């Protein structure tokens, strides 16, 4: 007899429901009641940076940065993000004056000075984004024991593989799908449930989320409608915040995406020209050979 649990595991493996190790091991360990809540594949969103010619939407990155700064960065660090990156081409492209003013609002630990003491000074564009906590233990203590992961490459670290047969198509140029991480973050922001479904018990500090593998997440619902005041007239809704911050996190994870796509396209053009030249050369060289 195949139990419900093993059927679930086979289905998850076959359809590549998720490649996270967590849900599969949870399936094996948890009582049958909880096994029906396996994280579903996040619905694909419409991203400006998807596809062959995709590139980031600058206004969206600016809004996403605002959400990151006002909400997420209270708990999450972004160690690889420097203030100056926010002014670089292909990113949110704030002006260097804006970035200087922004950095100056933060206190950065520096030193030692001549007397050997560490000191605090206002931030500069070359500084990295300051962490909300002094160290991982402090971050855990403030978050009921869970460590909020660093956001620098989080969008890329949460890519969900779609399994057979998709990976065959994805190997072909133009079919690759690289936006699962951003889709997942949007789904995660929208995936909270006030009360856990019947049969699921949450421990202290846990929240029920449909899209988190295992469903029990220590992060409280971070975004709600109307929470962040946009200045560019974009809708102030949970869905819009979720999309904007996910786009921003995709940019922090892959700031050179625009350049990569442009270079790839140029390489294809060069290869096409070369192929034509080789063909003409071959014709020429073999022209007088009897065959
Ligand atoms: C109150 C603190 C807090 C805030 C604010 C917060 N987070 Fe988190 N976040 C956490 C903690 C704690 C975890 C680790 C959860 C766990 O392991 O159960 C986490 C985990 C995550 C994860 C990883 C989930 C996974 O698959 O492992 C993502 C993605 C995430 N947060 C996104 C965000 C975004 C986007 C924002 C801002 C809109 C945000 N968080 C705001 C505390 C926070």
C-alpha cells in the first residue's frame, strides 16, 4: 500500500513542486494531518526584467528600495549592498546627491582613531548597508530564535526549480525562467493566514504561510495595504509593495542583469555573423573540388 505521505513525496519529486529540502523532510517526519500543506509553486508574476530583452524598471526599484528601507531592513541585513550601488546605472539610479544625503542619515562604526578607539561617523556612499543587529545572536534573540537571512542575494537563493519537463525547455535560449525567486517573495508576502488551518498547530512565534516550505514561518506578516507612503502615485497595496520589493531584491542579487542580457544578445549577433562568414569561406574553399 502506498500511503498518502509517500504519494505526496512522489508527486513533489515528479513535478518538482519545490526543491527545498525542508518540505520533503517535513513530509516524512510530520503527522499525516500536516502533510496536505506543502508549499505550492508560487504563481509567476509579470516582471519587466524577465525574458530576452528584460531590464529593471527604475521607478519600481526606487519604490522597492523604499519598502526595503522602511520595513524589511528593520530585521534583515544586506551586507553586500553599498550606498553607492543605489546610484549606479541599471539600478534604482538615485542621484549621487540623494545617495550622499541618505548615507549621512546612518551612523557607521569606524576606527580605530589615533587614540585607538572605535567611533561612529555619518555614513558615506562607499559604506555598506548597516545591519539592524550587531551580530547573528542578537538578531535571533530579537526574532524568537529565528535568524532573518541576509537580503543581498536572497532573491536568487530562493529560486524554485520546476523539474521535468520544464528543465528541458529551460535549457533552450529564450525559454529560461529565472524569476522564481522574485515570484516566491511576492507569494510569501501574500501567503499569510491569520489562523492556521485545522490540524496545524503553531508554536509560539510561528506564523502560517502557504508558500513557506513547511508552512510555519517565524517572520510575522511584514506588509499590509497602505503601510508605505509612495510619492509617485503607484498603488499603495500589499501586492504592489510585494512586487516592488521583490524587484529590488532581484536587483541587489543580480545588479548586472541588464548588462548580462545585452552582452548575451550581442554575442548571439556576432556568432550569427561568424556563422555566415564561415559558410561563405567553406563555399569558396570547396568551390573547385569535384564532388
Ligand atoms: C520583524 C522582523 C522582520 C521583518 C520586518 C521582515 N522579516 Fe523577513 N524574515 C524574518 C525572520 C525572523 C525570518 C526567518 C524566518 C524563519 O526562518 O522561520 C525571515 C525570513 C524571510 C525570508 C526567507 C524565507 C525563506 O524561504 O527562508 C524572506 C524572503 C523574507 N524574510 C522577506 C522579507 C521581506 C521582503 C521583508 C520586507 C517587506 C521582510 N522579510 C521583513 C524577520 C523579518
